[in-house]
């Protein structure tokens, strides 16, 4: 079933304004006028056209390819993060990866408004190569945000060796983000094959977006 986000939530800059309700299956727009189910399928035609245009612009000047980026399935990633018990989709009792950067991290490079459709527990939101608008994010600034938001801790002596899983909605953006990380010297980077679409389809644990 195809669903569309309320117009108020789709306006530029409203990603962090979303107000999340207590149930993990729904969220409200920042006006609180419409309850919508958590589902990564939310994406309007306007956003798809804009998103594809940016990807074409970047790919024309890039040699990035999924064939040279290490990949893992969503199930393998969920198990590696300790979110599910091996061989199941049942949420484990261990703490989520958030705050445990020395072990492994999940970087979600979707836009903030896409985050409102549900997130991987403990993930870090670092949009790339755009944040739902026409402005391309500078790779160096994105890397700086990564260090400040994820690895700004004395517990992590060498961030470049930490296992990093990168996902987006379906895959293209996370491949680009993986390439940026690899070129910056990060040696343990893995693209999440199929992104949040595959994660949702597999029935893996998801949390609500809290802005």
C-alpha cells in the first residue's frame, strides 16, 4: 500500500520537528494532526525525483561502485550489532549499539525526514550526500560530524578500525558514504545491503525517531 506523509512534515527543515508518540508503530506530524504508521516506504514522488537527481550529479564525478564496497545482509548486520539472536529476528536482551562505539556502530545516512519512518536501534543519523534538499553535503564536513557525534570519546583510541555499518533507504547513498569513509582511512566499513527497505521487510527490530 502506498502512503504519503502529511504536507507539514515534508516541508524543508521539519525533520527534527517531528513529535514521536509512545507507541513504536506510529508517529505524529509536528502539528499533531495525522497519525502515520512507521514504514520506510514513505517517500513522495517529489523526493524521489530530487534524490535521484542528486545521485546522478554525484555519480557523474565519482567512480564509486557497490562492487568495491564490502556488503552484508540486514540480518548479518543486526546480529553483528547484537540486536537479534543468531538465526532469528527476535530482539535480544543486550543493549543497543548506541553509546558503544568501541564495539560497532550503525550510520544511517538517510535524511532526517526519512528517519521519522523508523530507525535501527542505537543508530547515528548522519545524512549523506544530502539531507532531503538540493544541497550536497561536503564529505569533509560529514567526516567531522562523524568524529564529533560518534567517536568523541576517550574509550575509542582508533576510530578508523571500529566496525562501521552504513545504511540508507535502499543502498546507493550508503555506498557513497562507505567510499568517503574508506578514502579517509576507515578500514572496517560495511554497506548494509538493501538498506531500511530490506530491514523493514525482514521484520528486524526498529525504534521510533526522537528527533
